[in-house]
C-alpha cells in the first residue's frame, strides 16, 4: 500500500505543506526580531567606527546613536541630496550601500554620518563614511571614521558576508582594525593615496608608514579587496571631503 | 523493497528504563569507540571549516546536535509512514527544515554568530552525520532510542570539534573563547602559528586526536 504512486504523491505533498508552513511561520514570527538585530548591527557598526562600544548593548546603542549621529546623503559631486527622484526624503541609514554599489559611481547615493557631542550638532568630532567592495568569497563592507581634518583615520569597523573564518574574516577583529587608526588617506598636497594593506603579516616596521599597514596572513585576496574598496570609495567621497576641508580651513583662517 | 534497517527486531521488554544499559550505549558509543568524526570519518568538512575559534564552534556544535536530535525524533516517529522509495528525499526535507529553523533563530538572537558562521549553518543539511543517523538508525528504531542516538552522535561530533577548536584558537591566535590566554599567564610574546588558523591546522589536530584514540582503543581500519 505504501509503495503506490498515489500514496507517495500525497505523502510528499503533505510533507511539503507542513515543512513550508512551519518555515513561513518561523520566518514571520522572527522577522521583527531579525530586523531589530540588523538595525542594531548597522548602528553599532557606524558607532563602532568612532567609539568603543564594549559593554554597551541593545537599546543603549540605539539611544546613543540617536543622540550623537547626524546623517546626510551626498552624491559624488559632494552635493547634499535630501530627496530622491520621486521627491521622497532620503534617510541616510536606509540607503542601501550594496544596491548603490551596482549603479554608476555618479548616480550613487553616498551617506555620511557625522558624529557629534551628545545634543550639540555643531560640535562634530568625526565623520563616518560607509564603504563597500568585494572580498574573496563575497561582499565586504564597513564604516571608516575620519578625524575632523577629514584625512586621519580615527577608527573603523568592517564586516563581510562570507570571508573564511580565521583568515579573511579577521578584518572584523579589533587588532586588525587598530592597524588603520592614525593612518592618512591623503598626502600633503591633498591627493588621495588611500591606505593599503600589505601582503603577508608581520612586515618589517620600515614598510609601514602613514599609508601602509600590515596585512593578513593567508588572506591576501581579502586584503586586496579592502584596498580597492577603501581607495574607490574615498575617491567618490573626495568631492565632499575637499569641500568640507576647504570650508574648515576658511573658517580657521577667519578665526585667525 | 524494504531495507534491512526497517526490519531490525526491536527488543520487547516490559517498561525498559529510560536509560537502560542498552540505551546508554547509544550515547556512549559515539563519544569514543564509534565517534562520527574520528572513526566513521563523517562531517569532516565542517570540522575543518568552523573550528578556528571556540565561540562559533560551540554554536555550530549546539546547532548540529539539535538538528540531529530533532530530525531523528521526527523521522523515527513517522518511520512507518515514509514510503521507502522517497525516504532520502523525505529525510532531506526534514533536515533542511530544521536547519533553516536553526538559521532563522540564530539570525534573530545571535546575529554576530550568524554572520560569522555564514554558509556553514546552511551546510549542516549536507553534514553526513545527520543523514547517516537518519538512514542507519532512525528509520528502524523507536523515537526515544533515536533521540538518544542523535544526542550521542551530536555530542560525539561536538566534543571533537570543540577539542580541535580549542587547540586551533589557542595555538593559532593565542585565545580561548576570545580570551587572551598567553597574555594572561605572562607569555604575551608567545609566537602564534598561523598554520593553525588555516584548515590544514585542523587536519593536523584531527590526525593527532585520531592517532591517540586509536592507540588507546587498538582500533584498526579494515
């Protein structure tokens, strides 16, 4: 009886419906929680580029974010964009950097997150720029925070989709991120030179300078992806950065 | 066309204790003398891939154990209803359902680990231990026995990958559960071996574990 085709078809149909229903239920039930996890993760990453979040958890991160981050969106010309083509306001946190990555650089929306003292929007302490690129196995992305000189890296936080755990996935490790701190993206004549990760690890200190950092052993291709990502994104942002640099220096000149 | 596993005679004793001697064997055997990784050499892929650090390994171990236990239980409960011609597909569908559930729960509550384990959670579906236990045991045994068998195999898998991860994280990055051991005992200059971070390191550790185990048990591959 159990070997008849009808039995097999009915059995398979019931199994599929039960399994499918169960998964749909789980997906719907867990969705709000998952979305919160993702939101928390993004905000923690943005903040993580500037502040040490050790010990801060959950809603405290979201509160801190709301207090101290002002987000704007610019284009590759450095102009602030507030509305999309349909006239809807653009929310910088909701700008999908991954989707924009597929557009031509000129059409991309580029969010900038300004970190300021809690409550005082004018006292900007750091600028956080999202970056996105290709690692070895899949996309890598992150947030790089620059000091108010818009040149020195204040901090960073990176993430990846599927880099090898222990190798390429180490781009998320604090000791790797620390290598970027204090490095400079532009040279003394304001040309973009970016910060490059070298091949191999434990390179002699003579090879490391303002624009070069030690690499990741066994993850040279991920490191190359990082280099390409940082260089290309700061090229897109360079218009915005140059504008704000000059405005910063003029205010300084006036003050003098 | 029924398989031999289906016809395995089941001992009939009035109210066998929940953890009788026979049933304890289901748990104890996979821990050592019939370990899924070191003796049956199944599930090697994930044992190499996720064992660079303790924390993701622990999550992986828990996930695999849960998937084995629950799919064993479910398959065993419906074993007399499953048409034998499509039993592999049925097993696969059930394993896939549990794995997806685990992955959704991880995404909601352990987002960091979910990202770190990435594809390997989904790949539990293809872990030979899970399908192997379903086909070899759950299809022919009662639910409670199958749960114990699944638990045994899951724990056998878990302790091996945790042992591998312990040595790989310790020797490869100098940490245990992300806690810097060598710094804590005052050996902060201790050289870490980046070979341990690569899958090759897992082969070495696994080989040494198998060597020690077989020297002790006298097991010889025939």
